[in-house]
């Protein structure tokens, strides 16, 4: 299990909206290859064993959450790919650990560049304001809920943070990130 240890000086002065991030493995070796096969080569059958790995990590130290949702793709990217790999991981993970899916919809409201190859500042700017929460008609939505946000890989936390901002604006009391893999810190991020 890979966990955040502490906040940097910048985050201490301007605390993030995301309450914390946990990852099952480091994004290297076989994990990196499996994520690439799931994400880019259409090997959706990998979602089940990868979600099982996430569930093992979760069962060792669960987070205080009520519901889950996945980081959304923009509708054009999902149409191109045919699926959202983070949703596939989340759906199987939630089935294994017994979590309910969040009501309402977290949407990517504008297309963004791929984050691969961008530094931390560029990543934050790329996803700033890219997400919005739409509550279900006539229902409370995420207000008062503790939300678990599922993604495949965490590099700089920029995407998870942008999603957390949208969810907290909608009334979520906490938003935790849980990813399959975490990129090792790099000096240029």
C-alpha cells in the first residue's frame, strides 16, 4: 500500500480539497504494463484482477467513506475508448468491498489534454474547472456524504483534486482518493 506521508509547504499554506490519497501499488513494472493494457489496449478483463488487488489493500486499512465514484472521462474520450477504465476498476472494487455507488453524476465538462508528459503546474491548470457534479433529480445527492474517488493512476493528485473541488462544492463532507497505482515522485512534478 502506498500512502501520502505529509503535506508540502505549499499545501500546508493552501490545503487541498482532497482529504487524502491511497494507492495499492507503485506505477512500475507489471503494474504499469497492466494499467497500459487496460487503459490503451482494450484489455478490460484486467479490471477484475486489478480491482482485487485494490480490495486487498482496502481491507487492510479501509477509509471512512459512504459512497464511491470514478474519475470521469470526457464524453468524446470515452466514446473513442469505448469505456472508462477507472469506472471498470471502481465497479469491481466496490462489489468486492461492499460500497455503494454515489448518486448523481460527476462529469468532465470540458475536454482536457492528456496528462502524460505534463509537469505538476501544467497538470493542475489542465484540469482546473474541468469537473462538475450533477445531483439526481429531486434527491439530495452528495450533500453530507463521504466520497471515495477511484482512478487508475495518481501522479501529482491534480485530477483527484479537481474532482474533489467539484464534489465539495456540491456538499460532500470529505473526498478521499483511491487509485490502483501511484507514480513515484519525480523532481519535475
